[in-house]
C-alpha cells in the first residue's frame, strides 16, 4: 500500500512519475462483485482542494477520514496513525457511477423523444 505524502527529496521523485500500474489480473482476485449503489457512494465523498502543510503546494483530492467513513477498505494507516487513500480503488467506483448516470440520461432522453 502507498504511504502518505513523502517529505522533500523523496516527493520530488514522486512528482516526476508519469506512469503507474496497479495489479488487477482476475487470477489474483476472488469474490468479485459489481459495485452497488455507486452514485450514492460517490455522493458521500467530498472532492476538495487544499494546500500541503509541508510546502504549501496547492493540490486536490479527497480527505482520508471522509473516505474511511464510506469505503474503509481503501484506507491504510502508518505507525503514526496517518492515513493514506488507495486512489486506484476509487476508479472502479467512478466508472460504475458514470455508467449509472449514463443509463439515467438515456432513460430521460427516451422519455423526451416520445
């Protein structure tokens, strides 16, 4: 699992990364299920802008404590109880949210076309 924002020299290395892969092969997974109620889940998570206290750098994302209340399996903690978010884990949720919203849009469009 990833760790919280690294300090100074290490953060420069992370900022320069251009490609991230996450293991996702079905061979490595069990109990695979479609995400239920994705829109309702996403509505409970706040997207925020903020500045890192270390260097005042502006950023955006989510707050781990907020995500933890909704999807605790995406949160890890270090020995100092500092939380990290598995952002890759949010992607499936967002994909299912878009699909559900598109279904709603298509249904509304079909009503208008009648």
